[in-house]
C-alpha cells in the first residue's frame, strides 16, 4: 500500500509523502503531490497540479517490470510544469524540463538541459540524453534510447511491438534508437527496432521501416533516402 500523504504548509494544497527530500530554493505551485522517497534538487521548479513519484500500475498482460521503485528524482534547476507526472523511479537531470501535462514513466531518465514538450508520453525504461528537444504531443515508447542533441518534432510516434501485443510476456521489445544529433520531423512514425544514424534527417510525416544511415536524408511512406545532410547543417555549426 502507498505511503500516506500529509498536507504541508510549504505551498497551497501541497501533499507530501514520507521521506521526501526538498533542497534549498525549490519553488512549488498549488495542489502539487510529491510521493514518498522522492528528491527535489536545489532551485528546481514544480508547477501547479504536478505529481512527483507516482507509483506505476501496469495491466495484467503488460510485459513491464512490476517491482516497486523508489521515488522520483528531480535534479537541480529542473522543472516539472503544470499537470505533468513524473513516476516513481524516473529521473530528471539538472536543468531538464517536463512540459505541461506530459508524463515520464518509471525508470526513465531525461538528461541534462533536455526538454520534453507539452502532452508527451515518455514510456517506461527510456534513456534520453543531454540537450534533447522533444516537441509537443510525442510518444517515446518503452526502452527507447535517445542520444544527446536529438531533435524530435511534434506528434512523432515511436513503436516497439511488431506483433501488437501477441507475444510471450518475456519477449524483448525492440525499441528504436536515435543516435546523436539526428532530427525527426513532425508526425513521423518509427517502427520497432529502428536505428536512426548520427546527424540523420527524417522529413515530416515519414514512416521509417528500416534503419537510417548516419547523415542520410529520408522522406516518404515508406521512407526512402533522397540525399545527405551537408557539412554546414551539422550540429557543431548550430550549438
């Protein structure tokens, strides 16, 4: 059973679980819930109606791990915006932002100075690197790896199950991997197990059914390569 929540006078409507660690300078909005064992770093911001350290409740046929996880960790200077949920076992690194009404599921990590946009769903066991930008309304499926400096446009969907749930529970889910500084245009769909190479460029609306080589430019349904990213477009010229 979840630990009891107690009212706190630190902010209007704030509820705190046991052993919550709030460091200096944390700004907390109204009606925030911080569950047991969570840690909020110095100068972090938790806006109205956010929930930190929520326990995961998985369905009876889910392949996700069912073991209990510790509270969430919100790093120094990180921000959880209005209505966002950061699950128990998840971590936002220093300077990371979880946008309004997004969710970051258990055991997922959002790296330093990365931004998860409004209404995004970061599923369980996802690893997101540094300086990543994930725009509004994206779904990043469980076990995905998103390396440093990646850009993901609005409405992108990643997938990890070719069978659509008709597999043995212990089957490994083949999630996509997005390598450093690749860019994925709005509305693109990435099929299970896809690797997108470093500095690759995926056009808006593309459906990616095979691996994308480093620096390749792809577009279409299904996506096909139409060119290469020029030297002047590489991340070192824009960071």
